[in-house]
């Protein structure tokens, strides 16, 4: 999904936008002044790109997601089910060997998060050590860990991945059992151990074996698991809450055939690596529609969007949804986004679904969560803005999420463990300042492009700018800001590329009407007003104006 959305975004910023005989601006790649933006007539509007995106939308199945080094390492630890002397999935070890970063760590090369890098690196070192592979890579990995352990003490809790305080100590125990040299008594680990004890005390073991909860996502970190009972909570696809690491651990402990089939399938699909969660079909179908609408190009994909939302609606439940279909665990993030899009597109969905995420006057993303998710509350607030009279739960959700987000905004802590976005604070601010009923689609699209697109401004009003300069409108009491405001009002409501002529005409008429209004309110006599209007502007001494 990242690939397809990035392709769409980059195309908006870099391609020549043309449609039939309507003139639309070209954005050049290098920084340039006004004259470098060329007006291009002709040709169909990006049809090859539209067709390519349509193919992507039509081929969505279980979703696309990046590989997780941590989960891949846990799969690599699974011994052969028949003899146990060699790895069951050797392709995962090859992936680990091929994907170490230059600094000796494993993880996302584009972003440094201490939690992420340290967990991934330790997991990969453990996997390689288990099967006596890549000793030089293990040395480099351990060197990275020793140099960066202090960062765990500095990292904020909002950046902590889900289940980290449960899974990481368990990984340390595996490393210790393999004799891996590691600073197990490092001061940065004390907070993690303490958080683990607090969380484990909050988890009733009987409930964990009886009711599906988010703990299933971190089974590799749970002590005292009754596997006979826990297998009854297995998802229909053989996974445990769609987590490859948790499912790999269960496979290692039980040899369950359904666990094996799930792991074997995704290892082959991702060429040796595995993601941190799979499938992500509902997430992808929901978020791609949201992004297309925010980018302002959804009109080109109406049929594909309908198919996406039909799919989501088929899997909608009165208890909500999560990132994958048929999940026994639901979250407010996916539920809120789906609710908002389904309601906007005319599907019948009840707001009572949000009562499942409310307790003691507060709303949560997951039951039993240790920290509140910013993106979950952000999407809950967006959903609450589509409230009809009498829908009290949406009113409560809106008030709670608004207060929470404003507080975080004031603290400067608009960041989240669920999503890494370039300008999440900007997204949140726009939504709070301009709720749905006060937001214009074109304005939102521009704001979204500004938040995630290029740094250079595009002069969409070049024709009006020249009209303003060549006709000396400034002498008639018109400022360039007035011209831009007129075009803004036109573009906010008449935004289709095929209606470019209408936008320009409306803006010009609006400016002329403003000039006439200024004359009518002036102290000039009728004849003087006519003479000044036709030849000189509001001020004397202007004789070079022509229309």
C-alpha cells in the first residue's frame, strides 16, 4: 500500500497534468520561478498512470506490507519439525544475512527508532547465533547494541511498539540461554523489566486462555502458556492474531499444522522475510480510499473505490473491525476509519459500534492498552464529525478525542507507535481546526500535498496573474491577494480539471464585480466614474490601462 500511495503522490507532484484541450500546469523537477511553469495544452489527463493505479486497486487481496526483521528472526528460530537439528525455514536466515544495515543493525533504513532497531538487531543476532551463521555479522550487531542501549532510556513511551515490554525481556532470556554477550544489567533495561511486571500483573491468565486479546500478538513473550487452551483461540488462517512471530513461537512449542501452513505461506510470499502482521486486507482497502480522497483524485477511481468499500462493508460487524478480516479482536482506529468512509458513501453503519471502545467515560483503541494511541483518537474524532442528531456516543467520542488531541498538541507530543508520518501534527491540527462540515475537499487536498509532497509551491493561478499584471488591475484598487482569493473560492467548489475555463471565468467576473463595487461606493459623479473606469483607474494620472 505504501508503494501505490507513494506512486500516486509523486505523480501528482511531478507529472504533466493535462486533459483534452484544457490548460493545466506542469511542475518541473528543479526549483524555478514563475516562468518555468509551462502551460501545456492537449493530451488526456495522465491516462497511463490512472490505468496503472486502477490495476493496483483491482489486484488488492490480503495487502502489501514491509518485512519485519524481528518477526523474521522468530520464524528463523523454528527448528525442523521432523528432526530439530536444522532450521525449518532456511530462507529466513538468508534474508537476515542479506539485510544487515551498514551500522551493524537490522530494521528500517529510512527511520531510526531505538525500540525498533535494538529489538530487530538482538532478534537477528539470536537467530544467527542459534544456527551458527554469520559470526562477523553477529559481532557487528552486538557492537551496535552496546553503543546504543542507552537510547532505550531516552526514548518516549509513545514510540514503544505494541507488546515491546512483554516480548523484549523474553528475547533477552533466549539470548542469555545461547551465551550471547550482552549488557543484561544495563540501566536502560530496568524500566522495561518494571513495565513488564506491571503489565503481566494486569493480565488474568485465565482470561488470556479464554478470550482473544491483543496478548495473542505477543505470545513469544508470555510465560506459563497453556498451549492446549490457547490453540482454541487460533485464527481461521492458522495464525495468532495475524502475528508471524507469535505464530512461529506457537509452532515451535506445539508443531501445530495450521501454524505451519500460515508461516510457510507468508515466508514464500515475502521471499524469505515476513511482516510484523499479515494479512492487512481491511487496513489496505480502507486507507487507500482515504488517501485517494485526500489527494483529490478519487473521481478517477469511483468504481474501484466502490469495490473497496463493498469489501469492507461485507466484513463489517457490530463489534467493529481490525486490520484483517474475521478477527476476534477489534480496534477503534480501523473501525473509525471504516465507519467514516462507509457513512460518507451511503452505507448503513450504526454508531453504537463505538460503545465497544468506551469505558468509564473514556475511549480506547484496544482493551487493556497501556498507552493511548494518537492515530486511534485522531480517526475517532474524524468519525465523530459525521454525527446525526441523537447519536450521543459520537458526541461523547468527539468531545473525548478532541480534548485528548488538543492536550497532546499543547504538549508537543503528537506522535504515535502505530504510524510513522512526516507531518502527523499537521494532519491533526487541520482536522481540529477545520472539522468535516467546515472543510473544503480541495483545501484539504492541498494541505495534504503540502504536508507530504514537495517543498516548492506551484503557481496554479499563472493565467490570472498575467491578467492582473497586463491589465494594471492594481490601479483599480485590486490587490493580487484579491485575485488569488477569487480563484481560491472558484477552485474550492469547481475543482474538476475539465472545468478549468469555468474557474477562470468565475474568478475574473468576481474581480470585475469587486472593481465595479468600489466605483459605486466612491465619491465620483456618473460621467467621471465612467471615464475613470474606462481609462484611468480609481486614481488620477493613469492613462495606460487597456482591456
